[in-house]
């Protein structure tokens, strides 16, 4: 059985990576990431969910994030967390005889039931349990006069796992440490590969990179490598990716290992602090937090030497699909007691068929159906717009409005920036829109979604 190394970047947009039109042309070359695409299958229509937590939940479970109550980005102190009853990708691999390890960003909850080591991973290193903007909290709290005891209690930490799976905080996740965290994640990943390369079991290694989530700060050897901080972070991310690839080659297991490289969601060209901007979502409108094409279409690629022929494909693939696909590749059966939204793409990946098995994708904001993609059409029951701030924002700080009865409809191939509403001339598409929604609603009769966590709909007094 093949080893599997799955690398998930954080907030890297379509227009950031060389093979997607970024890289060298933006003064931040990405030769090592590009090499994965050149030697494997590059997806030009790879779709995710609107934020860090939702996409990570979808990847780990093969299900829409709202099915696990994780449809919003987890903020420390809120009750949404990955439940013990969910079956993760790591548990799937472990049940089929794999050694399982993780390094880096998790962001699926800090309760013990949610820890990677309680969700199928044998070990967890350089553990970023929450999000990287948490590294800024200390400074903000100090300026607000918060007592040191309270700051220490809530400031994010970096964790390492004990032999029994217990997580131990080894340092605070500060902006100062953020300069070196990516290098530490790469080092832990390389060490894991070397320890397990010739072991008795195949291994599954999940690497949660932290670039390019703000604050985009880098160690001295990468600071100033490009003309802006975001470019420095991209170039470090590319280098760290290369260290992992070199470890596979140096250990003699490159041809026996599936390498997957994905971004969890789009860049935040307007939604991040000004000092850390620079991400680009290519020709598409939208950014992290909304359900527009630019929020959901991101870089994605898979390599398996000798088994996956190098090529580029615009067939639709979603982040949910890796769970059932990898299950089929390693010969594991999916648990039959729950609904999966991912589809098995193994025949498409391995070149046994030319087309993807996916034709549509629903996108949610929390538990609210926010968009439906069917073939080259995207439909919105409530259109997304900019918030009325200065400067105005899209993404998670944008707004949604209620239309007069008819959804907005766009042809993504003809109009990638979704500027021309074609509802009037293409209302025939809505029969598919209604069918897809009806199938999803039918699934809720078997397995209702748990309540989502909202910081705007608090149901006070109900």
C-alpha cells in the first residue's frame, strides 16, 4: 500500500502559485510546488469550503462541514469542536494498518475529544491547534490592559503529543515564534518521514502549513526575498514543501508515496490586515469567508509516480472527495452509518476515466445554504456584496442580501468574475438547482445537522 503525504496550505489563492499564473510573474517563484503539478495531476477546478475550519472538517470527514457542526471558523472560547463520533481520515488509515502522524495547523477544536491524537493520529508535532492570527492576541490584549494571568490562559499555544496521546503545551504561539513555525513544521515532517520510511507499516502524514495566513512573517533567510511580506511567505512555503519532497526522495520512497498539495481556502486580498495583504485569487471574484468562486476555487494537485499520469484537468473536484478516494485506493471501506458528500475520484485520478465523478457542489455559510455549483453555473439565493466599511470588504466581512424571489445565476466559464447575472435567459438551470437542494434535504431526514455556532444569530430570548 502507498504512503500518503497530504500537505494543506493556509489561505493560498489561485493566483499565488506559479502553475496557476502566479509565482515568478509576481516575483515569488514556486518551483517545488510547481514540480508536484508537473509530475502529477493538477486540478484547475478544485473547490473547497469558505473558511479554515469548514474546509479542514470536510477534508478529514468527507462530509459537508455543517454535518459535523463545523460550518464556521472556530474561535477559541466558542463551543464548536470536532466531535468524537466523527470518523476522520486518520482513523480510516489507522484502521487499515497505517502509521499516522500530523504536524502543524489543526483548527478543528481544542477539546480533548477533538485533538488529532484522539481522532486517529498516533502523534502530533508543532501543534497549531487554533489559527495563526491568534499569535497577535497577546499584543492586542496587553494594549487593552488585560491582566497577564488572563492573557496566559487564553493565548494560543504550540503543542507536542506524549506517547499516550496527551497534548502538552511547549510554548506560547507568539508573533516572534511565528517567524520560525513553518521551519519547525517542516523539520518535524522530515523527521517523521525518515523514521517511518522503512518501517513495518505504510504511513499517512498530514502537514498543516501555516502560510500564508496572516501575520505573514518569515525567518531572516526569507525576509526580503520578494518585494512584499506575502511573497516572502509564499517563497518560504515553497521551500518547506521542497524539504518534504527531498525527504521522500532521500529516503528512497518517492515512487511509493502519494503526495497531495492543497490550499484550504482562498487568499484574503482585502479581508486581512493591510501589512499582510498580497494574496491573489486569479480571475475569480471573492475571498475567504464568502461563497463566490474566488473563495472556493484554489490550487490543488496530486502526484503518484507511475500510477497518476502527469496532466492538467479542469474537471470538478472538491476537498470532500479525498476521503472516499483514498479509502478506495488503500482498500478501506467507509463506515456505513453516515452520509458522505465526497465522491470516489480514484478512477479519474488514475486515468481509468477521463471525467470526474462530481457534477455539483453545495456551499454553506454555517448551516445556511449559500451557493450551489452545477457544471459551469453558480447560483446564489442571497447575493454576496461588499460591507459598508472604509475600506469596504468582501469575504467574511462582506454582506448578503435577500433577492426578490429569484436567485442570482452566473456562468463561471464565460464570466469568471460573476459580474453578469444571467437568470432571465437561463432559468432552465433552476430545475437542477432545485433537484440538488431536494436531494440534500432528503439526506437530512436520515441524519439532521447539529446546530451550528453563530456569533451573529444568538437566539436571545427564544
